C-alpha cells in the first residue's frame, strides 16, 4: 500500500510515543491525495508558538516525508529558556519525521 492512511499513521504515532517522551499533542488528519487516497497529514502543534509544523509524505509511494513550518504573522522574541523549549519541540518533530520515514520505507517494502 503506497499511501499512509490515518489509521496507519495513528498506529505509528502511538508506537513513536512509546519510544520517546513528548508528542502527546501531535495528531493525524485526513488528507486526500489527487487520486482520492488518504495520504495522511501529521500536525505537530508548538506549545508556546502560534504556528504548527505539518508533516506529510513527499509523494505517493515515496518513503520520504516533508516538513512545513506554518506561517508566522509577526517576529518571534524568546528568552533563552523559551528558545530551549522550542528546540526541544523541534527535536521531537525531527525525530518523528525520521521515524515516519523509516516506517514508510518498511511499509512500502512489504
């Protein structure tokens, strides 16, 4: 199956959560591809930021994922502690993206 359904991605996200702290706010949305298939969209909300991170397969059948940072409407000013918290959230997002790519590669090989 070359695409990722919401059900599959939710199972992968549950597995990710058992291997790493963080990620409780991450969720999966239905995203319909050009052919009507559910291609999956993973949303990583940031706790102290007004934007979100979106992850999705690069294309149907491709195990690679792309990461999109939502638009910002104004500059972001952070204290050192706030910056460290943002870095921690971005590290979780990066780990999740790699996890999804690894799972996708295994999924498409099966």
